[in-house]
């Protein structure tokens, strides 16, 4: 059995399924696995969707903490990004984001990456603005 936090038996994704995409051959690194930066960018896109919804407008990524690459992503895997709001400050939103894959499009689900992203709500001039009250 895998350790806690490693996508082991009985573990389920935390948060809402926000983005699904297929890992393609153009996204590989020199080892033949999917480039970690590509996975990070997909997580950032999903986080921007969730944070923008919560902020009711534009947001910008200001920090990525506790980035943990757990397992490689392979060509043909379906990458599924789950995001959840963990904290809301005056102008910032903290999200827990997990990346899971379906191996070979149909196979077993495994957690591959997790991180904490911080977004700041911004106005049209790119300055921080308050996050509206609410859920």
C-alpha cells in the first residue's frame, strides 16, 4: 500500500475536477516522461479558473508552494486537475491543487503532483483588489 499522500489505495482526489487534458508526445522531457513544467502549467490554468471564479474577476498567480512531483506522467495519460479553496484573505486566495492521471486513458487513477497555489485578485490596472465576500 502506498504511503498517505501518494495516491494510494483508498485515497481520492481532493477538490473539484477543474481540468482534463491528454498528455501528448510534444510535451516530453529528455527522459521520455511528460515535462514537469507542462504539468505545472496545467495546474496553474486550473487554479486560475477556480480562483477567478471565487474572486469574481481577474487573478494573478503570486506563489507556488510545497510543489511535490510524486510520479511521472506518461504520453497517453489523461491528466485530471482537482482544485479546492483552502483560504481566502483580503486580496488573496490559497488553493490546494492535485494532479491525477488515468494511465493510458483508461487505466488506474494515480496522484502524480500536488501543490499549494496563491492567487491575488487584481483590477484592470493589475493592482491588488479585495476578494468579494462569499463562499
